[in-house]
C-alpha cells in the first residue's frame, strides 16, 4: 500500500505540473483562437500518456497497482491523439468537459471542506473559483477570452493537484499506541 500511495502521489504531482504547464502556455502564448492551446494540450497529453505507459511497464514488478498507470497512460494517449486528429470537434468537446469538470471539482471540494477543518477556508475559496469558472465556461463558451479562462483554470487546477500529490506523498499513517491496562483499577 505504501508503494501505491507514493506512486499515486508522484502521478498527481506530475499531472499537476502538466496542468500548470498547459495553463502557462495558454495564458502567455500569442494565439487568436483556442486552437493553438489545444495543440499544446494534445502534445502534453501524448507525452504524459507515453510517460505513464512506459513507467507503468517498468514498474510492473515492483508494485501491484502498475496497471492503473498503464490505464491512465492509454487514456492520455487516446485523448491526445483525438485532440490532434480532430481539433475542431475536440475544442468544442474540451470546452464542455472543462466546464463540467470545473463544476464537479467545485462541488466535491465544497463538500470536502465540511470534513477537512484545517484547510476549510482554502477549500471554500477553491470551490467558489472552480464553480465560477465552470459556469462561465459552460454558459458563455463564445466568450472572447475563453482561452484565458481555460488557461487560468488549468494553472489553478495544476497547483491544487500538485498540492494534493505532495500531501499524499508526505502523509503518514497515524499509529494508535494502546496503553497497557492494569487489572483491578
């Protein structure tokens, strides 16, 4: 279980860094349309899918959960390939998926905030930002600066996923030490 936790933690860190890279590329590259950033997303997904695929094959003898990375790699490869081959359809689909994903993330983060007291304010802010971006993207997909919204959300999501991966890597299982009981007291 320890190796799975570490593998999942590093996978989240890598995934978050890729989201952040995508967000930076979208925010700071000169493109009059969303198609430029979609090219970068396709390339990033193809590269990350290839990395997950190869690393999962290499780790198959050292961890029981190697197939999860392989599965994720195949999904990334297929998604990246679809984006590169069907740019127009992928752009419309991607816009809707990002909007829906942002709303789902916002709702799940909001619910999580009820159970995680130490990060409650951070989680509420993240939930409000995610819900707002999701609603703006879904309700106004022809917005002139849609690429800016997608880039900013990619950057914020990437930071949150990196933080989640780091938290998973540094998580220590608390051991309950039972005190010996004295008979007769």
